[in-house]
């Protein structure tokens, strides 16, 4: 279902979505992030790359699983499920839509993570295709994506200047368009042509490229013990930026957060975790198989360009460039992978 | 102005002579406009060196890694490590010397003066170059920065895009060095505590709501800690890694392991983390501002440290990192020290 929405009607459309919690990119203290929209009437759709990706909306940094309590009748366990209230996220970049399809793989399949799916199924992702790369480090084309990829999205908007060209891609997306009622009109043939033109042009505007990486998974398999990782990780400071801000990183930790010890009361919670932290792989024996920054950088690259490829036959990187732009010391995943590609050649 | 060729010549000289193990400096990969830390091992490597207003990093942080690496070397290489240090960075070296983290002979300091400018603030620059792709930033004449973009070259007054820490800087010239480059005229700052004073003028409630709001943004990536040269604890309070478990360790003992704070990025835990860090930096922070620059969500972390810097200054007349021969503030007592808080 393809429709046209006048840009000036965007906020009116949001006003009609009262049954949803709405998230959209907002700038606060000079940083763009997805934030809850409280005044839809004042809203306009921002064409930006946020610092923190949209993944936190379906995979929150803290997710309580259950509450435990010691009572006179023994221990009481009460499951805490997300409410699953309908959420819509506006301005999602196509690389983030693709990223969600990867976390879908991880949290789906044989062992379905119902905490994840409760949120995921209630979330409608409204993408905004990239007429120009929203970050100088965008490289989606190199990892199988595109500036107007539809994967993972429910609705894709393309900016035509005064209007948005809206392509509903799923039932959830269609529902959102229907909520907008008469604000949406039928597109003319010239609109589709304009979309095609913008999409063709946008591909040429991407400056960064990670080419010829077909052999990288095999290369990585042979480089596990290479001193390459010591050299590449020299400037790493061991923070969690590259992974926490990655739309595809999904590793987590679980902990019992005790509120009171007598009587015992607390929650078991899941929180984001990262291979860059020292306790990530810490065994209770005291052994740590990823004890230094070289092995942790290797873990990050291997996960994205070898392990994930072996399990799912796709790269676990959608080329958003956040880990490059926001790394405090400029570690550049494109350059690291290119060096792997050319290693020993 | 610091002549990059002079820096390269000196770096080449010490590397050629085998006087240093390696040199930590600033370089740049071809695809980016920002400088990166580089590690120079041979005389040929010196061509990688750059010096421009994007050399923000406090490279002293890598001396902490070096100490750990050296501890594992058999036999240890006794040579010093060379390091390119700005004024603020040199103060970090002084603090580490005061704290006996390493010895003076362990480090060869290539001091670079920031002269009358300093390092840019990336977010301020983005406000000036909106929509344009920055390709290079260079020091220009008359306290201006020359910014090359995909849509032409701009000249921007340094004062408009300088990092706040540079505007408040009290050490534009390195305080310790083995080889010093650039103009040695010291700059004076009328009041380095302007932002703190403004905060102090607010009511307690307003301050609390400001910080609660700011710290709520924290995603606990620990970039502030990781970028800090003073955060060298063997085991940080946020990662419990040194709890040794044997076959005999009971479940109870494991369960009772001290956990100072939860991983959950919620208000109480975020506040706890940031206050622990701030307190640990009291009388030690040299205001390189790396914590604030590294923060991906732009929490004004410098202000917490600056407040404690102000306390140290007002109570003890102490400025961290100026004199390696003086004891560290926290480890000394002088007769004149205020003690009116003892009751």
C-alpha cells in the first residue's frame, strides 16, 4: 500500500495515534536520541542518526524477569512480563530496521524469548529512507543493506520535499496509515518516479565502503591467535560504546537485584552486557577466556563477521557507523575488517 | 606555532637511538578528520604524526596499559615510553608521579604547547558546519581554526568551537617535559570555575533535579572511566572480577560476594557510580575533560570533577598536577590544613 502524506500533516497524523506510545528522534544536550513524544502537535520528523539506536525499545537495557520474595509460605516467584502496549517508532533508519531482523533471529527460533517478542510484536517501526547518509561513517551498502532497505520495517517514508511517500510494508504499517485516514492520499506516477530517483541518487552519496569481504569469515577463523589483535587494540580503552550503541549487539547479563535481604525480596533482571567488559566472560573458577583488550576486540569482530555468519549466513553488522563515529579513540571497524581481509596477502 | 616537523625530528631521534621503547602520539587514518592515538615503534613511523585541534585524547591513559604490559615482560624492557603530551596531559603525568604509579625515568615527554588555543569540541564544531562533511581542521592565524569541508574551507574563531576544558585551561604549556615544542607563553584564565559557580548559585533542589535528569541519560558504557588516566584501579568497583572461586567455595559465599552496584542503568545506580568516580578524583583530576568528551550522551561530567577541584583549591590551596615533588593532596597533612569539620 503506497500513499502520500503532506509533511505539514505529519504532526496531525501523530495526534491520531493516541493509542500508541510514540518515539521519535529528539535532540537534547546536542545529542539525538529516540525519545517519547509528549506533544505530537509540535512534532516534525527529523532526518538524523541517533546516538543510541532504536534497539532499546524492543530490547531494553534493563528487563525484569520475575520478582522473588520470601514469605511465611515459602518462596514466591512472580513473573513480570512487559505489558506489550502498542509502540510506534518514527525515523528509524533502514540499517536499524535490518538490525532488528538480526535480533529477531537471536531471540526467536527454537528458544523464543517471550520478553523480547512481547515488545517486538507490539512495536511498529516507521523507517525514514536516507536521501543522504545521516552519518559520514554510513556503509550499509557494503554489508548487504541500502539507504532505503525495507527489511524489518513496517512502513517506509521517503522525503519528497513537501510530502512523504509512504510504503506500508506490513499489516502493522497499514494500520498506522489507516489511522491517518484522509491525511493520506493516493500517489501519482510522478511520485513513484521521484522516489526511484532519490533512491538511485542516495546510493551514490555514501562515502564509506567495506569491499571484497567475502573471504573475511574464513580469514578470521585462521587469525584467532594472530598478534594482529594486539596491534589493532593498542588504542582501545575498553569502554562499552561500540557495543552498547550497536543496533545489532544483543549480549546480556542476568542478575538478582536484592531490595531487602530479611525477608528476602528482589528481582531477577536482564541487562545489556558487552564483550568489552572484563567480567563479560569471567568464569566462576576465576578463569577468563577474554582477559585482555586484544581478545575483546577480536571477539567483537569475530562475532559480527565470523560467528554470526556461521550460524545465520549473514553479517551481524548493518553499516550504521555508530561504533566508528562514537569511539573515543577512533577505532574504525571498516579499517579493522579491511586489514583482516588483506592480512597475509 | 608547534612545527610538526620539529616533533617528527625529535621523535625520530629518540626512536633511532633506541632511547625509548615506543612513542605514543597522535596520527590520523586516511578516512577521518579526527586524530587517533598511534604507537610509533620505528623511525619511519614518525611520518604518521599529526598535530592539530583534534588531538583531544589524553594519551597518558595508555601509560596505565603500559605499566600492566611491562609487569608481564620477561625480562622487562627498562627503557622509557615516549609520549606526546599537551599541558593538561602533562599534569596527569605529574599526578601519576606524585602517586608513584611510575617513575620519572619511565616516561619521555614530548611536550606540545596549546599556545593561545586548544582542542575543538566536536559538538560545537558540528553546530558551525551544519550539514557539511568536515575533512580537516588545522590551527590557523589569529586564534582561528581552519576547517576544510566538502563544501569549501571555513575560518572559525577558536573561542567559538574550543572545548570548555580548553576555555578553562590553566596549563596551556606542559608543566613537565623532556623536549618542549611551541610557544611557552602561559595563558591566564580569569575564572576557571564559572560553570561550577553558576551551578552553586542554584538551590539544592534545583541542583538535585538537574543531576538526576543528567545521570538518567547514562548508559553505563564506562567510557568516562575508561578514558581517564587516573582510573587505574586494578579492579574497578563496577567490574567484580577478582573474586576467586575454588571447588570448596560454597554457594552462600558466592551469593554473598560484595556487589557494589547493579548493572541496571537506573537512577540510584547511575548516581552511585558517578559519585564514586568523582570522589575518587578529588585532588587528582587535572581537567583534561576526556570523560566528558568520551560520553556518548553528553553528560556534563567535568562539572562534578571541577567542583571537587574547586574544593581542593579553596580548602587546601591545591592545584593537582603541577609539582611532582609535592605529596599528593590526599596523602599529606599540613599544620595549616582546615579541620573545622572535625567535631
